[in-house]
C-alpha cells in the first residue's frame, strides 16, 4: 500500500515554524499576519441559532434542510445576482478547503485528466488534483491552455493570495471558452463580499453566464464574512447536473453538514448587519497596515479585494519573512502560492486591532 502523502507537496506552513518562533520571542509578543484566520467574535444571532439547534439527535441530510436550501438560493439570488435558482442548484458542504481538496476525486477525475488553476494560487487546488492522480496545470490566462484532457478549471476571484479581481468581461470570455471546449468551471468566490477597490462579480451573474448555469459552479464560504471558520460552513451554487451528481456521491460518503451548523448558516445568510460590521473592522485594519508597510518601503500590488496585502521589497520572499520576524511580525512567503510569488509576501489583516497597532508601531 503506497503512502498517499507521497503524492503531495511538503505542507508549506511547516516551513514557517522557525520564523514563527523568532517572531514569538519579541518582547511584546508576536503579530501573526500569516494565516487569514478570523479573530473577531461569532455574531450573537449565529451563536443563538447554533445553540437552539443543539438538540439535534437525528442524522442530518447531505442536501440540508429545506430552510437551508431556501437560504442558499435566496442569498445567491440577492447577493450574486444569479437567476432562476432552485434547490437543485445548491449544495451545502463541510468546509471550502475540504471541497477543493476532494472535488476532483468526487468528479471521477484521474490519470490522463487535467486540473488547471492560477499560477499564483491557494495550494489546495494542486493538492486536489494530486489526490485524484490527475495532472495539475498552472495558468496565466486559462484561454491559452490546451483543452485536450482538461476536465476542471479553477477560477479564484478575488484571488488568494494576490487580491486580484477578474472583471465581468474577463469572466465572460473565460466562461465562453470553457463552454466551447466542454470544460467544467469551478469558481472559488469565498472573498467575494470583501472587495475594497473593486466590486467582485460572480461567475453566475447573468452578465457573465447569460441565462444558463451550465458548466459552472461557484464555491462560497462563511468563514471570512461571518467569522465562522471553526464551523466549516460552506456551499456550492450552480449547474444542477453537476451538483446532483455530487449529491449522490456525497450521500454514500456521509459528507453531511452538522444540523446545528445548518441552522447557524441560515441565520448568517439572513443577516447583513454583521457582515457590514465585520467589513468595517477589516477596512480599518487594511488601511492601517497598508499605510505602514508602504511607509516602510514595501510595494503593494493588486490587493483590491480579499483579506490580504500582496507586498514586496523586491527581494527573495524568505529574506522579507526573516526581516519581519526579527520585528515580531509573521507573514506568509509568496512562494507558498507558487514559484511566481518568490519575491512577494502575503500579509493578512485578520489580526485584532491591538495587534495591528503593534505592527504599525514596529514598522515605524
């Protein structure tokens, strides 16, 4: 029996541990801007919904409750501008990372198939391809790819790590190309509600896909917009045929979102006030960190959306990581996201206000 882990790259975050130790030795403690994990409280109305559903003694269903499916279709209609959605166009999933890692396998991809993703990208796209023993392919422009054998095309807008946003025109061109060649497009839109200098658009918006969701699936998460990373609450919206197949597979696999989390998701999607409040927090932190890093000699590229600044001092990324660790600030090296990021670092603004203020003082 071969070790499946041998198919995978070295887990990147393990390489950061020595720098984390250096930063933690700072007299005023570490300012961890490396992982984009939420630090603010889960909104009370979401916690109340979770608690109220705690007496969930029966098994939940993979498709979710009718109330959850209503919430998903309603939110996608209102927020994404998607048209004509029914319950067959949505599917709750246990975490977006888990979905990304196992989607190629669940779609039946394997040797001889290709999975494409941006050249600078969340590393789990490649991991998912390798777990399925498919061929991972990085791209600059997906329409330049050879479509032969290409079965799954990942889009990511707003991008992790760069914060770049694809315009409606760019998305429309890519969708048209993918449909021409019979390639499934899965768009990771988990940062869509965190646009700062751009207004991100979904691949399911009529300006992009017309009147059809054929060949399109959008991935969304409550981790960032509602501080629910610990709940593993995510969902898919799009092509009913694709989601129907995934539903049947996941019924056998037991991939059920916990019933209290389903109830919490309904509450989260039904409230916009907490999303606005969290956006305001992130906007303040983003502005403070951007000003401080630019004053300290960094250049920020893209970063018009998401929870990160994509920054460089025009030197190898690990030199930058070491420089900042000596000041008690931990950031993610850009080469975690592909060789093209080897002179950049990713700076998360998900730290508390107090830690952001500490970083600003140290950079000054």
